[in-house]
C-alpha cells in the first residue's frame, strides 16, 4: 500500500485549497488553520476575489 492510499483524505480549504484538519467527508465550509486566523472581512474579500477568478475562467 502506498503512502497516498494509507493517508486519510482531508477536505480542502474553501479559500486557499490547502488541506484542512477535516476529513474529506465533512459537510459544510472547511477552512485551513491559516485561513481560520483571517478576519471575516478579509476572508470575505478573498473569497470574492477567488469567485471572480472562477467566474472569469468558466465563461
């Protein structure tokens, strides 16, 4: 068994897409420890920038 197969899968952060402490099966918004330390206003702005990028790339 490889390391990848034996390692538990973690959900990715909704802001930076880094692994979080939550299992991949976790329902709801997941944030990594770094993004959890960001203020709600900064988090909102960052999410808005990323959403704008996703929208621009999808159309």
